[in-house]
């Protein structure tokens, strides 16, 4: 018995010794888990990236929409298969899109360093490419394709903005004073971001000013035409000659002053735009016109706290351009118009309205003649209650080629012999747009909207034209009445912001 008791005590001592030895190898205290912490320095939604002093915010939206009576999302039936208004014209098009944006900010001894990135993944149903009767085709993103677009990618530091961002020239609402319609004229718009190097000074009391150098090629250039290359088919497509761009020489130079107050916003913007052509002919020995600088000026006004109701707002802007037409016909607006309709003229197959937008025109041996435009747009948004609101919006733009520019274009058109006897040649035109949008937000972040837009092309040609066949839209060679045109389009959208 004594022997058994001694054996058990000895065994217990050995086990306790082993446990003590293992315990000695363990850390005295478990390492604390590092949780994600809220960053309250820059507003809601920011968190500290673990292990750093940088705050990050993720955001975006998912959108599903259908555009009616157009061949694109979301503009008017202004040209191509949509403007043809025949069996090649899509009566609807559908699109789905996911947006992701990443905002990071870090406090430093020089101020906040910010980076911002915004990209979209888009899938769009086919639009009619057109290639003549019996040979048409649909284009789009394929069954499981899609496309990636980068809207914004910029760094902000010590007052500087470097990268792809909204233009300093733009009004605070870019292309959208109260609408979803992408093709509104009457002001600039770079809602997809333009490469730039900008300095913004903050004077306090809501007053800021900025100077910016911005890439001109994709957002701020329409056309430079050599009218010596005019063809009848080109004129019908809204092109008054051969496209004649030289290489880029200078970015656009932009200045802006803005006042933000409780009553609203006032902003004045100015831009200088260099028009730089290629050669008159195919080689350097043919010569070329000298560069000519264009310019644009814009005023924008937003009025808040109006007596019609809480949250109601009026947004207005007006712009004038000379040799810088894209600051009126913004980056998502058309710069060529070919719209067909019915005709009451005996012998005419149909009616057609055509027009084109340029920064400048010239002919072989001549200098640049700049194009003047002016425009305006605006909207009134009324909130019926916290879930429903409606906006009435409109826009208007005029294009004037001047005596020299009109003479060059009309001389080229006369050489094609497309205008019949007694017809009038005048490339000037006006475009008017008016629309209504209603939005319903049943729960926070989820909005359904319906947007209807009416457009009127007021072209200045009169009489009739002998037009060649246009295979891409199945239009036959025939006599067409030169006539103003109208179109209506609609967008139905569901969007979830997060």
C-alpha cells in the first residue's frame, strides 16, 4: 500500500513539473488584437487602415437602366442609326454598372495628403452598328464581357491637385443641374475626369480661386476642319471638311473664382484653348495655318433655401466661347447632328436636318477662322417630401461660324452641287432641350428615376438637297427637304448608393 501511494505521489510530481515547464515557455500576456478604428477627422465613413495613420473610405453605387428612343445611354437620337429614325434605330438600350471609389487621407506637417480613385465596371446591351440593308450588326459588351472605365485618379496636397479629376472650369454640378440626361448643352462638363495640374487657394469665408493646366484633347476639343475636303456624304454627317488636327502643343489654361455661402454658390471660370492644325496637304511642304488661341468664359449660380420648400434648389449657368466650343457642347454632348423626319415637299423622299460643331475651320492657303458659340442651362429641383423630388431642366446653345467660316463652308458645299437651285446655305444652328425628371427614394441610398428629354434642332439651311446614299443608315440617294428636327428620349434608372 505504501509502495502504491509513493508511486502515485511521484507520478503526480512529475506531471506537475512538466506542466510548470510548459507554462514557463508561454508568453505572460496575449498580444492585443488590433481592431479597425473609426476616423472622425474627415467625416463619416472613414476608418484607420490598421497599423497606419491613414484614413480610408470606400463608396460607390450599382446602377441598372434602360434608355428609350435612342441608340446610346443616355443621349438624344441626334445622329447615326438613332437619327435615321428607321428600322436600324434601336428603340431601347440597357446598361448595368458598378462604381467603386476609394478615398484616402493622411494628416502631415504640410497638411492633408489625399488620394482619390473612382472606376466603373459596365455592361451595355448592343447598339446597332449599321452597315446597310441586310448587313447590319449589333455591338456591345458581349454575353459575359463588359468594360472598365477610370473616372478619377488624383492626388491632392498643399493646395495642388494632380491627376484625373473634374475640371476646374466646370460648374459644381458638372453636366447635371438637375437631370440624368448626358447630352445637355449650354456649358462645360468633365464628369468623367480630365488630366490636370491645378493649384487652389482658400481665402476663407467660402472664397476660393484656382489656376489649372488641363489636357485639351479628350474633353475640350471638338473639330478643326479643312473645308477644302468637304464631301456631300460628310456634310450629311455634320462634318464640314477633313479633320485636321496637329499634335498637342499646349494644355488648356483655366482660371476660376468661387464663393460658397449658406444661400448658395457663385462661380466664374475662364479658359484659353490653343487651336493647332496639321498641314494643308499630305506633306510638310504644303504649308499650314498659324495657331490661333480660342477662349471661353462661364458664370454659374446655385440658389438654396428658396421658399418653395426645404432642400429645393435652382442651378443656372451661361457660357460664351470663341474657338473653344467644347466648353459649351460638353464632353458627352454631340458635336455632329444628322436627324431625319417626314416631308411635305413634293418630290422629296424625306426631310433632314444636319449640323456640326467646330473650334475652327480653314481652307487650303487660308488661316484659321474660329467658331463662336453661346449657351445656357439650368434646373429647378423641388422636394415633394423626403422620398420624392422632381426637377424641371433645360438648355440652349447657338453656333455661329461668322462670315469667313460660313463662306468657306458654303463654297465647299457649292462644289459638291448637293443644294438645289433656290436653296440657302448657312451652317449656323441652334439646339434647344427641355426635360422633366422624377425620383423616388423609398429607403436611404436606393433611388428610382424617370427622365424625359425633348430636343429641337433649329438648323439654318432651307430648300432641298440632292443627297448621296448613306449605307450605314440605309438612306437612299434622293432629294431631301432641309428642315428642323425634333426628338424625344427617356431614361428609366434604378441606383443603389453605398
